[in-house]
């Protein structure tokens, strides 16, 4: 959800997949790329696809833009720290 003020500054949004979305704002040509990371236990194809989407989203932006990458890292926490 975006506030009315932030919505006015939104130039473009691009959902790239269920894990990746990119939003470009008027403010200093700022781009925010939101990604939901895979776990280490995910299959290699899923991990490769995640990094490919991130790479594609990053490379679509001009180098003079401010790019912020926000990642939700899917960590697992356990009291068993032997491994």
C-alpha cells in the first residue's frame, strides 16, 4: 500500500514474477527492486531463476539511477546449531 503522496511520485511498476517487483519513482530517478529470496534447500533451477530475475531487474535500469534492492531473506532459525 502506498500513501497518496508516494503514489503521485510513482512513475512505473513492473511485477516480474511472484518473487520480484520493480518500482520506479520520480524522486532522483529512484528504483526499488523488491525480491523474495529462496532458501538454500530450494532446487537449483528455482535459485537460478531467482538470481536471473534479480539480474534482469537490475540491468533494466540506467546506471545513473539510484537503485535500492530490498530482499526478504527466507531464513530458518533453529536451536540446533551443530550443523
